[in-house]
């Protein structure tokens, strides 16, 4: 299969983790006989330095014309603490999401037995945790009018939703639930917000088309508590843009490292895949960043291309690396390996699983031979 992929390496650790994604895609291409071609587009702080804008119109067009976009991470602390700055790295991502119509952001949260010790939660809470957040991505308070009064003493951000916007993500969430444990939890603040009441009404109507899926509701404050206290009780969480942003960072804590969580943002014609973590500027160039969230984002992209065996192989390779302890220091303080090595080992496993397993058995004590 031939695919044209736009790569956005971005800022901080973005370029290093994207390199690992390319290695993994190279291994998939050679093992399964595919042809992946790449175009590079600048976005984020580096794009601002180079072009004066966080993404250029040509960049947007290249993304729109490719089969998928793969993004490392963007953001730079020098923009974070100065509210007067007008051009920000994140504007590139928001513009890209909006231009490509990426309305549904899908963030799977899963625990892995091998790294359960890394989770700050008690072990008994972590059995069978496997849920997905469906976050509406191009509406709500992120995209409503933003106004600062002339005297700069008052500001507002408008939170607005239409039933059409609610419907398209809701259908995706219900279809997702049908392939899983058949439960959707709508998270909102319907006891306070008009938009949330519109969500409830609309979702309840649409749910009638999915009789095999159970629908329940939680207020967002309560949901934040339940995600920590009873994470195994969730299957699909459906929610609006801002709540989804906050809850997905919260949920990432369960797994043990935000460096493990991939995401997909899909629209009618385009899709973008990225880890949910940020650009981790403190780690730039140190070879300590965990590339697994990025590699698992590659798996989500392969699924989107309907290359399900290939996606399964990538996930198997990640789980194998976890089981063998070939992980970065966020998951293992003693004897971690670097970002580049993790990418290499996972790629090697995809290319030559048999050989590597034999090798690793013989070299359990001395990883040097293997890596
Ligand atoms: C995310 C990020 C973005 C968001 C930022 C970088 C604009 O936090 O993808 O969760 O808020 O959507
Ligand atoms: Mg976020």
C-alpha cells in the first residue's frame, strides 16, 4: 500500500520521538511491503522563528493533501508565561485541527501489567483499566469568540455548540463503543451549563440508534473523581473540547507515564496522529524521552489505513519491549535505555521477531549484545 504522510516534528522532544516513529514505519514498510512517503511541515515555536507564523498556508495545504499527518509535539516555555504574546505555537495546532475538520479526538487509556508499578494509584484500582476518551475537538470554548475589553479589565471566551457538532462526535463514540464494551458515559456540566444540556438532549436522541450500547451521564467534577477511584468502570467517555482536554491529562496518570498515551484526531477526510504529551523542552536532546506514545500513535494511524495486522504488530512490539524492560527512565529508574534505542529495538522486533527473541533469551543479563 502507498501512503503519503505529512510529518510535523515540532518543538522540544518532538523531532527525537518522530525519528523513532519513522524507524518503526520503516520496519513496517519493509516487513509488510508498503511504501510510505513523507513530506515535512513546520509547526509550533520553530515555525514561528522560521516563518513568523505557527503554520504557513502551504503547510496547511500539504497536510490537507496527505493521507495522514503525524505530529511529534509543539510548545515552548518562552511563550507560556507571557500573556501579551500574540503569536503562539499552539495556534498552529488549533488552526490545523480546524482547517482539516478534525472533529473527533480519540485517546485510549490503558494500563500495562509490566509498568503497573509506575502508576501512582494503588494496584488494586488498576486491574482491567481500558477505556477511551472521545473528545470533541473543533468547537466549544476553544473556538468561540475571545474578547478582551479596551480597558483590559474584562475578558470572555464564548462556549458554543451546535447539534451538528455534537452529533458527529457522538456517532463516532457510539460506533467505538459497539466495537468495545458497549458503554458510553457522557461527561458534562448539565447542572450549570446550557451547552451541556444541549449535549445531553442531543446525545440521548442519537443513542436510540444504538440500542446495544448503554448510555450513562456524569458531571465533569464527579467524573474527575471516578476516573481515579474506579477507572475500570469506564468504556467510552464522550465529552466536549475543554473537559476532554483536562480529563485526558488526568487519565494519563493512571497508566504510569504520560509518555505511553497516543491519540488520533479524525475528520471526514483527514486525520492526525500524535502523542498526548507536550514537547517536554527540559528533555530536548538528552535522549531520555519515551517514544512509546508516538509509536502507539503510529499504530493508530495504521489502523486508520486499515492495516490492522501491521498496527497489531507495532503494539505487540511495544508490549514486548515493556515486558523485557527496554524502556526509558520515566518507566524505570535503574538501567533505563534511551529514546533512540527504544525506537531501534521496537523496529527490530517488527522486522525479525524470532531472531530477537532468541537473542534476548541468551542475553537477558547483557543487553549490550542486543542493542
Ligand atoms: C492537547 C493539548 C492542546 C489542547 C494544546 C497544545 C493546544 O493540550 O492536545 O491536549 O489544549 O488541545
Ligand atoms: Mg491537553
